[in-house]
């Protein structure tokens, strides 16, 4: 992509309404535009990151054996009357009537709808286990939408639902989700710590929230600092292996880590030596839940078991905040010049800065680098505008591409260009084809690991 032909409305001024760094940078880098409180357009650069995150979520869900589908954003109120949640949900639910006076709502989540789909088609235990998921826009009329896409009213979420014959099977589905989430967040360059969360009215121990530590996070968290040393890494996982998934759950959740809702000061002191006790803030980027027959019973989602009895299925639901993640990644990865994208989610693999647009040699070298990267299946952003070098560097730093190739007539005389790492600021001079090779290696390696 050539910047002169792209749509990247970068702002020079820091928007006054943005209180936290991710919101400021997303506005300044031309990633989003607010259309109403908590409702955003995703401009091309923001859209690319959102789609990249969505792709990773899909890949890891499919790897875990979960099945993608798509449900609508609009739902009939009657479904929610069946579960009793239509009245319980409160003002966060956006309700309206269609032209025939039918009561409708913009879905804040999909337990009822997926349960309806399940009961329509599945009658036998032989069709279990089953986990269906979708990635779809949700609407919650939040009291205080703020921090840009972190707490929107309209937001993009992956929500998955497991259907199992027994509680034991449903807990394996829970573990499978936990394992797949650990992998998902790490691929985005994030450490998201599973923390024991509040079971709410449903009760029980079976819910974890995944939190990214950040001062601007809305949740207060308490944890054993030893947890931050855990890495999922590039492990071979067999998602059907019950013992393996259980062992990973234990590895990642046996140490103390809780949100303020479930925090127990006495237990914290008993379980964690003083020097490892941490109290901090975190951003909730996902939550998993086992809730048994809460929806299957009232809504009649039953299967016939091997004894010929009709029993309600055991269910759970599992969410990832796809649009919130864009902000969370920036909170976790930036400096005073702008965003620093982890390679896994970057909107473009590398930037190319032409120091002297109009110089025949520099133009030709940039074109060649651009075309070779594209031929390798990579997606570079080439700043071919007739601008000062300083302005080009500032834009590249702000939009946070992890690698930059700088091309100028002086370097070309010596047969070299400059390759710069956004994160460390380190530069290295090398021949253009070597720079291309290096970028290919970086992403080739990343792709092979994925
Ligand atoms: N208003 C929102 N804007 C953006 N993302 C959200 C919003 N509400 C929830 N999410 C994301 O969707 C995920 C799954 O939704 P869930 O129902 O668990 O949200 P929640 O617990 O109500 O979130 P919160 O406590 O932040 O309001 C959350 O972990 C979060 O990452
Ligand atoms: Mg939650």
C-alpha cells in the first residue's frame, strides 16, 4: 500500500476528550471516529487491526475444535422472556419495536438464541459434545461509555457456547476454552492472566476472567507475582486430552489471582508470601463460564441419554472482547511517540520511508522493496508522500509498525538502506534485499510458530 493512496487521517492535536493513552493514539492514528457516545466507525487502519485480532481468535477457536457460525445482532424479545432475562436485564438492553409492533432488542449476548438453535436441531447425546461460537457486534447501553473502544456501547465480541451431556464434560469444555484463550492472547503479544471472578447470581467456582495488567484498567486485581512468569509458549496441545487441559488449567490458576469481587484478604496473606503479593489494575479481555442447566432447563434444551432418558444439557459461555483488545494491546505496548504493535496484530508488516520522494534512484529502490515484500505475501506501507523526513518518521512512530525500512540517496550510494525496530529503536544498515529477507524471516518465523 502506498500512503499517498491510502486513507490515514492522522491528527496532530491530542483530542481533549481522550483520557487514556490507547484512546488518544487510536484517534490520532486515524483508527477510529466516534459517531455517538460509545459508538465508533473503524477507519481503515483500525479496521485492519480489528480484523487481525478476529483472525487469531478464529484460528485458535477452530484449533480447539469449536465451530464458527453467525447469529444476527437483532433478537426477538420473546426468546428472552423464556429464560426470564428480559425483565432481569435492565436499562443496558436496547429495546425497540418493529413496524408490526413486535418487541425486539439489540443483542447484548446470545445464550438464549444459541439455546434455541440447539433445541431445534439436537435431540441425542450422540451429537455431543458441541461448541458453537460467533464473532458479532453487541450492544449494551452502558451507563458510562468511556476510554474509546475499551468501554463502548456497540462492541465486537467473540462469544462461544458449549453443550455437553454431563457436568464433567462441560468442565472439560471450560478447560479447553481456558487453554485456547491463553494461546490466543499470547499470539497478540499480551499476557492475560486468568483470575477467579465472581459467579454472580449463578454462583459456583467456575468462572475466570482474563486480565491484562495496566494502570488504566477498570478492575482492581490481587495476585501472586509468580504468575507473571508463566508462559504458554509453543506447546503441542491435544484439545481432546482431558488430563492435559486440566493440567494446564491447574498450572495457570492454582496461584492466587482474583479480582476485587472475589478477593479474600485473609486467604491472600495465607497463600502468598509478602514479597510476592501484588495489588494492581487490569483490563478484562475475556471471561469463561460454566453455568450448568441455567438456560437448557427453562428453555427445554434436552437430549436423550444412553438410558433413553431426556436430560437438560450442561452449558457454558465464553467471551473475548475483540474490539476492546485493540485498546488493551495499545495500553500494554506503546511509548511517548505512539503505538508499538506486536508482530501478531500489526496492521502492516513494515513501513517503508522514502527520504527523498522524486529522486529517481530512491523512488526505484522503494518500489523494488515494496514489490518484493508484496511478492513474499507481506503487506508493507510505503510512505511515498512528498513530505519532510521528520513528518514521515513521526507518522510511522505514531501508527506503530514494528519495522521500518528507510531509503535515501546517501545510503543507496553505499548500497544500503536502514532497518529500524520500532520497539528498541535500534537501526542497522544493510543492502535492500537483505532488509527484505530479514522482514520475511521475522514474519516467516512468526507464521511458522503460530
Ligand atoms: N462495553 C464494552 N465495550 C467493549 N468490550 C466489552 C464491553 N463489555 C464487555 N466487553 C468485552 O466482552 C467480554 C465478554 O463480555 P462479558 O459479558 O464477560 O462482559 P462484562 O463482564 O460485562 O464486562 P465488564 O465487566 O467490563 O462490563 C469482556 O471480557 C470484555 O472484554
Ligand atoms: Mg465479564
